[in-house]
C-alpha cells in the first residue's frame, strides 16, 4: 500500500493565522517555511497525541503495541485460569470468569460485545486463542488485556468515496484514517471517522457508511 495524499482544506481564519505563523517561523529559521510543511507538522503532532491518548486508555503494562510479542491469549489464559479477565479484542470486549476461561480453552465459544452488553456475538476459540496479547495489567482483581490478531494473518479492505484499498496492516490503515480525520471536516471527516471506528472495532471490511 503506497503513501496516500490527503486533500486538506482549512477555513479562511485558520489560513490567516497559519500565514502569520509561517512568516514568523521563516524569520526564525532564516529560510522560507512552506504552509504545507506546517500543516504536516501539525497533523503529525495531532496523530501522535491521539495515539498516545488512545493507548493510555487501556495500556499500563510493559507490553506495548506494534512490538513483537511472545505470548498468545491461549498461553496467558493457561497461566491465569483462576483469575477474572477482561479483554479488548478486535472482535469486541470479552469478559471471563474461571468457568468461562475453562470453556474457551476447551474449544467452546464465548460471548463478545462492542461496548454495549445488550449486543452480544459469539466469538469462537479458534479466533480468539491465537491472538497476541499487546498489553496486560492487573487492577481491582481483574486482568485487563488488549489483544490483536497474529501479525501477517490479516488483510484489511477499506472503501471510501467508492475507492477500494487493500491494507496488509491494520495499524497502517488506522494511521492513515486518523490523519485524514485530523485534516478534514464536515461530511468528509465523517466518512473517514466511520472507517476508523470500524477499524477500531476489529472489522476487516470497512466502508465509509455510518457505523
């Protein structure tokens, strides 16, 4: 998947302010600073801050996303069969007690929900157990895990403005659409947000229709 260009449109008041900043930066650095370079810099800072914020919502352990992991969900559950476990997975949230953990390890399905406990779906053991544990921390008597599919096993398809793209990495797709959300507004931003939310929900076929 090649690098995509974002069509960035800013309101006039912001353009005026940006021009003032551009002139001051050019004066400080002794060379001409382009408007586009400032926009890209701002977007990079926004994306970095947004990623840190999102990761901070569920990560407090030593394991960090997008690094190689040595432990699967199956292995983790095998070590903690007596503990209560709450997992944030690509297929939804999964809450397990001892009995449910034993069922899952024996090959049975468990229930997952997208954040609303009234909307459950079955998630099979063959989908959940091979996933990698991205972060794990113990709080208030519960292990809280963030998991993702094994690297190299997932292909992501997105459709935006009737244009189809295939991604070999969910992380790469989320990076692009998060940047797109930061760069646009109105209905265009809504389209990018719809796709980004579907990526966050673990879907592999994501269009720009309303979630």
